C-alpha cells in the first residue's frame, strides 16, 4: 500500500479554512464585524481552493484512464496487425 504524498500547495485550502474560522471566532468574541467578515471570506477562499484541488485530481484521474485506454487500443491494434501479417 502506497501512502499518498501531499503537495503543500494543496493543503493551503485547509489552512485558509482553519485560519478563517479562527478570525471569525475572534471577531465574534470581540464584536469586531470587520474581523468576522474577513474570517468568513478566508473560509470561502479555502473552500474554493479545496474544490479546485478536487477538480484537478478528478481531471488527472480521467487523463490517466484515457492514456491507459489509448495504450490498450494500440496494443490490440499491434496484436491484430501481427496476427494478420
């Protein structure tokens, strides 16, 4: 079993969500609407980063499947040509 390697840039979404939540909590506790709003905005930014990473992973998966299908097709074509020769 291979342990996946996490790219630090992919973790930025989670960091944004955690820091944003902290800002929102502090803003709420100290009654600072500006800090509370900044925390909410940073959490939204983190959510979008996470969605972008998920979309990229999905695209990479589709690309790998397409590549494997192309290789299988070429292999089948080569086998067919070898049999017919």
